[in-house]
């Protein structure tokens, strides 16, 4: 189905993993997709994959922790495709350590990519959305930000910050017909979690998931499509967990 035909979507950190799958799903629904990543090669490759299947896409390198780079990226895509209709704040980073072993540079990375990156991207797109009186902002957060996960304390805090920010931004932007929602992923199989799965043991972890499987990037992408649709326009400021029943808040 082409339920997002001609909408312009930006997905951050979409060179691989969940972000790439979100980008593919948006393209299948007819959206023009800007693939952002700090890794230029993977951003361009992912955009090529979409083009090869008949979609419209462009890969743009930018470090989302840097507001100027983000603004340049938005300007570039605006010149070619017009303003962003759908922003998916997906790029993330997590330090896996007990808090006592973390350093300020770990804190800076988790908070910078998860929280400041989200602020930068929202800042760069919302004025255009306000002018158009429509828009969708969807943040990929984590159940860690709601229930707290040991070894992921700073990440848990950074994702909780995104959740709180989204609730407030949703209220500020509701009158402009812009919705802001969060998807809290449970453990989802991507390149980013390979080491973590080896560390904790995948079989052991799966037992904590009532559906007895870990998430797939498609599970998260399906949630993004839901929030992006016209029909979801009265849902804002919400956080939905996509974790096979692991987190039932
Ligand atoms: N995979 C999981 O189990 C899981 C669980 C809960 C939440 N999440 C969240 O889902 C999102 C995607 O996770 P993933 O597993 O696909 O991660 P991943 O590590 O596989 O991919 C993340 C992508 O973001 C890019 N990136 C990193 N820093 C960036 C920056 N400064 N600017 C632009 N791009 C940058 C990386 O290059 C990479 O391509 C993250 O926000 C993560 O916190 C993942």
C-alpha cells in the first residue's frame, strides 16, 4: 500500500539496523526517504537499495550531535524534496557498563546521541512543520528508559529524557497538528546488539520475553508506520512498547 505517498521522511542512523528497516518500510508506503547516518557509506548504500526497488531516497551524512550539521542536512533535503513531514529520531548509542565504571566521555556519548541528537533534529524541522500545520515526530526509545536496565544506566537516563521531552513537545505542537510519539523497543536483533547478546547469552534472554523471541527490526518499523499514518493524527505524547510483552506499562 502507498499510504504515505509523497511524504518526505527523515530517519536518523538509518544506515543499518532498526533505522534502515524503518526507512525501507516508509519507502514501501510511498514516502521519499532521507537516510541519515554518521557513516556515509552505509547511508548511501541504504538509499541505493530503496532506489533499486523503485523508491525515492537520498543518503546524507551528518553527526546528529552537531546542530549545524543537522541544519545543513535539512536544508539540503529541503532544496531537493521540500520540508520534512515525518521525522524519525532513531540513531542511538549505549554504553554497557556498571555505572561505577562509566566515565564522563561515556555519558557524553549516550546523552549526546540519544538526547541531544533528538533535540537537534526536532529543532531543525519543527518550524517548517508548524508552518504547514502538519507533521509527525517519532522517537525510537527503549524500555530501558521506563523500567531502568542495569549496565545501561546512563542510556536509561538519556532515553527517559527523550520520553519526557516528547511529552512536553507533543503539548506544545498539538495545535499545529503535529504529533510526537515514542516507540520503546525491547531487545531487537541488529548489528548494534551483537556483542550484548553474546555477553548475556541470547537463549537466556529470550526466556524473559513472553513471546519467546527477541524483536526484529520490522516489528519496530511497523510501529513507526502506525504513528506516521494520517489516521493516527489524534494520538500524541504517547510511548508504546514493542517488546513481545516484556514491558507492560
Ligand atoms: N537493538 C535494540 O535492541 C534496541 C533496543 C531498544 C532501543 N533501541 C534503539 O533503537 C535505535 C536503533 O538501534 P539499532 O540497534 O538499530 O542500532 P545500531 O547500532 O545497529 O545502528 C545505529 C545507527 O546509528 C548511527 N549513528 C550513531 N551515531 C550517530 C550520530 N551521531 N549521527 C548519526 N548517526 C549515528 C550508526 O552509525 C548506526 O548506523 C537506537 O536509538 C537504540 O537506542 C535498540
